[in-house]
C-alpha cells in the first residue's frame, strides 16, 4: 500500500483529485465511487475543475434498499448533489433501491461490474474497518449482495426520517471481492476516529473482522490519510 499523509481533508481531496487526473490521462474509463463525508473534498475539486467525464462510466458502491433515487436520503441523490449534476458521466450506475427482486438486482450489478472493469475505485472506511456496506464478518471474496443494516446504523439514520419505520433496514453493496477487481483502489480517511481502522487495515492481519484489511492482498492501493487518521501507524 502506498500511504500518503496529508494535513487535512482539503489537501487530501486535492491529492485524490491529482490521482483522478492521472487516471484520466492514462485513459481510465470506469470510476468506482463512494458516498459519505470522506470523498466530498475530492468531489468538490472535481466539480470545480475542467475535467470531462461525459464519455466515462461511474459505478457506485452501495444504495439503501427501499429508497427512490429522488429521496434525499438515498445515495443516488447524494451523488447527484455532490457530483453528477455538475459533472455528468456518460452512464452512472447506482444499485436500484426500488428493485423488486433482490437476487436479480445483485446479479444485474455484478454483470455491470464484469462488463465495465473498474479502473479507479474510491473508498472511505468505517470506524470498524468496513468498506462499502461490508461490515465485519463479511466474506472477503463476496460479490454484490443485500445486507441487513446494523441496529446502530438504523438508529443513526432515524433522525433523517419522519417515521422510524421509514428507515431502511437493508442496503445493496458491492462485495469485497467486487471491490478487489478494481485496477487501482484509492482509500481516504480523515480524523482520529478512523485511526484504529487504518492501523488494523495496514498493519493488522488480513481478516474478515476488519474488511478493509483485504486490501493488503491488492497490488495497487493508495491510501490518503490525514495526520490524525495516521496517528496509530507504527
Ligand atoms: C459509502 C460507503 C461507506 C463509507 C464509510 C465512511 O458509499 O460505502 O463505506 O465510505 O462508512 O463514511 P464517511 O466517509 O462518512 O466517514
């Protein structure tokens, strides 16, 4: 793993932007994208730039089951707000939260990934080492699947919904195996609350108790961390 330590998320976003630029110069066609707070500085740098994605493809990691793309809590909506409205791609794939048949939807998504091999995959990391919605215990070779959300995620999301029963109970997520097919993986992490996960991901054993540790087995991983997230690395 190539670890780049930066001052803060702002500088991290700029470094990640440079990696995007290099990927485009090397004719990358397919970009794997993530939601969450971590990639926002990267997306801001992309939207402020003159880079053109109109002939490129994006594939997002995950989506809540049951949410329509125009639901402000959906990951689809997040991507529209933070990137796609300003920088449209030729085609942007996000799992369909309204799909009637979960098996058909996960198969459809795996077929999309197989037909469009990911050149550069963006990742954040959870405090517990999760990537995508692959929580501790997920198989390290898994494909796209429907995941039950943990009670703590359901509780944390409840404030965004009028009724507790509207909070999604499941999500679709690319599996760790799907993520590992990307040619280059760029994981970013900022803040002290990510320091344990980063230490275990980089220096701990490869184990499904820390899903991100699987990245040790990938031959092209770049990690951008601020000093706080890097603080437990030896
Ligand atoms: C989001 C995703 C998640 C986040 C992770 C970190 O699409 O797949 O794994 O990357 O939960 O979230 P933030 O960036 O909000 O700390």
